C-alpha cells in the first residue's frame, strides 16, 4: 500500500501529546509551529504515490507495491534503486529532512535482511520481521530515539535524591508486554511520524539490561509525551524572509515515557545490553540507514554549491580569480560526496547468509566521517561569499507594502546583476543556510546526527581490515634486509 499525503496527514491527527513549552498541541497538521513542515512530509508521500514515479519510488513484493526504501537488496541494481529513491526524497527537501520516512525504514529493512542476529531468548527475530512487514505494507513513517539523555550517566545522583534515573528502561514486565518509563533523546521527525523505534545505537555496559529494551511504540501511545525544542517556523515573518525555516523544520523532540505499555509483539530485544547494540552493526541496518544520510547530504551540498555561485554573482565577485577558485573548491566537494555515494554501490558487499547485498561499509563510514567533519566548513565558504550582504537587506519584505519605502528599496538596492527584490530573496535564503536559528540547528544536526565524532571513527576502525594494511607494509619490508645492497657492496 502506498499512502497519499492527505492520508498521512490524517494519520497524524491521533491524539498524540506534543508540547511546545507549556502549549499542548492539539493537531500538528494545523498548529502554526508545524503545519508547513507537515505539508512537506505530505509532499514526500504524494511524490511516492504518484504513478509517474512508480519505477523510481516503488517495488513489488508479496502481492503489494511498496516504497522503494523497504527493498531488501539482492544485487548492485537493487542498491542503485534504493539510492535513487533516497535521492528523489532528499531533493524534494533540499536535504533538509534528515529523518525523512526513508531513514529509519532503512535501518529496519537492513535489520530484516539478517534477522537471525536477534538471537533468542533476548532477541526476537519473528517480531522484527513482522514489524518490517507492518511498516512496509502500511507505508508507516517511523523515526527513532536511540540515545540516552545527555548527562544522565551517573545513577548515584538520582538514587541519592530518591528520584527515578531519567534514562528510559523497563520498569515492569506483564503478561501481555513490558512497561517502559524514562527519557530518550532525540526523536527528530517524531511530530510528523507514526511510530518511534526505541533502542541503543551507542554501547551499553553489560549490566544495563533494563535499558537494553529495543521496541517500537506509536506516537500516540498512552503515557508518551513529545517535548519539542523551539520550532523555527514560529519565528518566521514570512516564507520570503525565512524560506527554509518556513517549510523544512523537521522537528526534534525529547521522548518522555510515563509507564508506556509495549506489547510483546513490538519488543525486539529485551534484557541483553550487548545484543541491543549488535543488531545494528551485525546486520546491514546501520549501513543502510546511514547510506540514506550520505545521499541526503549530497542533495544539501548541491543547494550549497548553487547558493555559493548565485551569491558570488549577486555581489559581482564571481569573476575575481580568488572567488572562482573558491567556487571550484566547493564544486569539487560536491563531486566528492557524489563519488562517495556511488562508490558505496559499485564496491558493494555480499552479506553472508541469505543472498542479500549491502553498500560498501568502509566507504559509507568514510563518507559519514567526511560529511560530519566538514559541514560547518562548507557553510563557512558560503558565509564568506555573502560578506555583509545579508545585513544590507531590510528586516523583512513588508517594506514592499509601503509605496514610498518600496520605491526607495527598488531604486537603491538594485545592482547591475539583480533587481532589489530578487537580491533580497537570495540573501534571505542564504542566511537561512548560514546564520538563522534554522541554520544553527542544521550545523548541530550535521555534527551529531550519527553520534559524536569518536563514535563514527570507532565504526570506521571496526570495519577496517587492518591485516590488509599491515600486510602492505610487511610486503614492502620483506623486499629488503640488513645485508648490504648491490650499490653499497659495489662501492
Ligand atoms: C539536531 C539533532 C538531531 C538528533 N536526532 C536524533 C534522532 O533522530 N534520534 C536519536 O536517537 N538521536 C538523535 N540525536 C542525538 C544524537 O545522536 C546525539 O546528540 C549524539 O549521539 C551525541 O550524544 P550526546 O548529545 O549525548 O553528546 P555527548 O556524548 O555528551 O558528547 C558531547 C561532546 O563530548 C564529547 N565526548 C563525550 N564522550 C566522549 C568520549 N568518550 N571520547 C571523546 N569525546 C567524548 C563528544 O565528542 C562531544 O563533542 C540528535 C542530535 C541532534 C543535535
């Protein structure tokens, strides 16, 4: 089944408990903080359901037609199809939706390709497969909260005060399921999603058994609250003044569970701290999910390169040799991520077991590390090209509502390259990428969405065949010894 945008919006009117400060949101599809981003999510669903996009965006399996990101890949061509689907979704939001519906779906799909890693008795491979089928067949939008709340690492502090440790855990087992309580960070997109996957992508200590719970809950589960950060949409004067914040704020929420019941059939791992992390890295899950992130980043880089070029033209600096060099550099960086995405497909890896294949893991982690480390630098290139132009513009476009001000604005703000309104439109867009609240959130997102940098580097370390690298050095060293070489012997 493929949902339309309208059907998806309908599914969000389900009584979920969303808070913006003390404001309880009744309907996320019409609330001023969320309505435009909700429409963006609806547009993704409509694009997927459009028969004109059938080949790129869908596949057939088990008698139904499904979103392409549920495809369990058996060949290089399947991986290519997945990438094209991610790219079309990312292009629709210019890479601004990190947790679009294809992100966590890719984690679950990758896990379903090697479900026997969910080893009983603590893991449940059948529940996982059934969940995969449920979200695939009903076109469900799932997001995740898979990191403990920051600074809650010292249980003693809470024990001393006789208050609960805030980290989400199982507090009770009942005949028909488990009861969970506590917090988890940071469910990006949950406000626009149907389900939340709860788990642990960061290793737990073996004794943290009760925190190891890996499960899925609906966004309207009784006892669940979503505490939103400050939404960017509410700070916008107009779409013209803040074009990205207006439409593309995907939202981030803390998850607060007050005795939420999870039926056994939605529990995937229980009481095994090591297994709760292994299920991502011993299956294609982590690689599938983060390949989507690489593709999304590529879309964002394309917008960034376009903005650098347009801004340089608007300031009249585009023909200066040093500026051309900057443009050549940012273009090379876009080509780099394009190459890294395609390389992961060309150097794909068979996954041992059931005949499935995966993107090249080392190349995926290489791209992830590169993306995470460089986003702020790329944004800074655009910042430098903007100069003070962003603050030369009036506070907002309402100047055009006053005939005298409008005349002055159009007369004095025009340049040989641009009329005043077009120029302002471009610089406002650039500011939403470089300096606005929305831009700041994106810089934080690109640094941390896959974990802090040491986590990403540990993934890269783990996947490296160090024997191969050591072997190169050993081979080279084996080609000579301490005996005099022919040259020194002749001398
Ligand atoms: C915008 C945004 C969206 C997010 N969306 C999601 C989401 O959808 N789902 C989700 O589950 N999570 C999400 N996250 C959370 C994200 O996964 C975490 O922020 C990330 O894992 C880092 O964890 P932390 O915030 O607890 O930082 P910490 O782990 O506390 O790290 C803070 C700093 O300390 C350093 N540090 C800490 N420990 C070490 C160490 N042992 N060695 C070296 N340096 C160390 C880190 O490098 C970092 O610079 C999101 C985060 C952001 C910012």
